[in-house]
C-alpha cells in the first residue's frame, strides 16, 4: 500500500457551451475583476472574434486594456512588456483569451505583476512556488479559442528563456483561472492546420498522462475518455471546421488532457519542447510528429496499458492496433511524418542534435516517461523523427 500515495488536484469553475462568451462581464464580476487586461495574440487580435468580444465589455461598461505582443512560444520580453501595460493601466485582473500562448502569458502576467523576484525563481521545481507572495497574484478569467493545451484549467504557464532557448514551466496554485468560459463557437474560425496541431496536443496530453507511472486512477480515467473524444472528433473538426459538436468535444478533450497530465507527461513533450524553443515550431504539431516514435520506444512498459485503452476506444489489435490508429489519424490530419516536413531545411549537425538531446533529458516532462529517457535514447528518437 505504500505506493498508493499521491496528491490530486482538479480544475476550477468552467462555463461550458456555445454562446457562453456572452457571460464574460458576469464572469469578471464573480471573479472580482473591475479593470481587466485583455491578453491575446497578434494574429487573433486581427480577427473579428476579438472586437466582438471587446464589444461585450463595452456594452457592460467594463474598463479594460488590451495586450497582444505574444509570440507563439512566449518569451520573457513578452512577459515584461505585458506587466508594464498591466501596471500602467492599474489593472486588477486578466482576461486570458486565445490559444496556449495567450493563455499562458495572460496567467503569467497576473501572477508575476505583483512579485519582486525574477519569474525564473518560480520554476516548477520542488516548492519554489512558495517563494511567491500569493496575496499579490491577480485573478484570471480564461477564454480558450483553441482546443489543445488546456491551459485554461492549469496552474502553470510555459515561458521560453531567451538566453538558453529552453522552455520553463512556472507554477503556482493561484495561477489557476477563477473562471473559464469554454465556448466552442470561438474555435470555429481555426484553420485546419491549427485544428490539427492543437487537437494532437490534447491527444498527446491524454496519452502521456495515461502512460505516466504513478497512482492516479482519476487522471487515468479522464485521460482515457479524452483520448476517445479526440480520436472520434478531431477528424470531424478538421474536415468541417463548422461542426460545432465536434468542436465542443475537442474543447472537452483539451481540458481533460490538462487535468490528467498533473499525473505526468513524457518524452513526446520533452523532445517537442527543445524543438519548439530552438525552431519556433507549433507545439502541438511537433508533439504529433514525435508521437509514434515515442510510443514505440515506450512499448515494453505500456503495452498492456495501451491494449486496455485500445479496447475501450474500440480499436482492434491491442498495442499494434493503437499504434496504427495514431498513424492513420496523423495521415488524415496531414501531420508531417518527419521533422523535415515540419521545419524547412531541417538538417541539424551532430552538435545541434546533442544539444537537443541534452535539453530533452532535463526538461521537466522527461521524468514522467514510463521508460527512462537517457541522452542516448533521446538522440535515437530524434534521429528516428528525422529519418521517418
């Protein structure tokens, strides 16, 4: 019984359903926010969904500011700029609106604006989060417009350290948004590439959480159902972006993946993170490229578990059937089979490959892989993802 010891946390209030964005002003009121900073990304800021949402705030006479200087893989300079806008506008909370980059940066602004220590002092290592002044963390209302990262129900944000080109996870329990508005209508405008990439990110979260070692049966159950939703609905959302039912189910799968991965992630993410940091690739699509190679690498440790998942998902053939289903899904979604199909002129030399492997094995997600990720193993997986 000594192994049956764990710590479980579950998400916040989620207002789920089509049209729920109309409740934004009320959600702010419930969260105790009077002067929000609306954080989004520059691409989304140019689309009609942002002015439509801001009009809801105007109609409710909510005073707000807007910040959209967010890179696809947010960096410290984005955070510094956002905090400056937050403080200048005397804001008292954040609306994090968009995909994973905007959600993460919005949460980090709300967290870091009141702190006196550097953000890197709060990396998700041990009890570093206790260094923060929790009374200075501002409330957050999160509004996802993609169905991938699940950051809207997470207690952390990912930030790239520009000097070292490494992704760092900044964690604090109070970084959890007070209220989430999950409105699938907001995802209807996503182009197929983003639908595929974010959806595969959600699947990767569920898959790696399910395979991670440790005792967390609730996370396992959520991850399993999240995989089912992704396998059944991602091809539909990709083929028809206006399929609101498929979009809704993918929003659920994304939140479920982020809920489940408190149990752990693995080598899909630990290899994807350095590639994203060094080459600025789409995180979910990078996960999708690595997925079958890591699945094969982990086979001896997860074969029985994956066979049970396959049975639940209605996939015949146990582990092999599941692996084939992953490849079939990737093909349907036009996921590149190799990193060269994702990154133009990708031809890293030996030194760069060694750097990526070094970064992968120290990534915080590496520890959750069911098979120990050594430098040699990381280098082999990288070679496989290059060669196909």
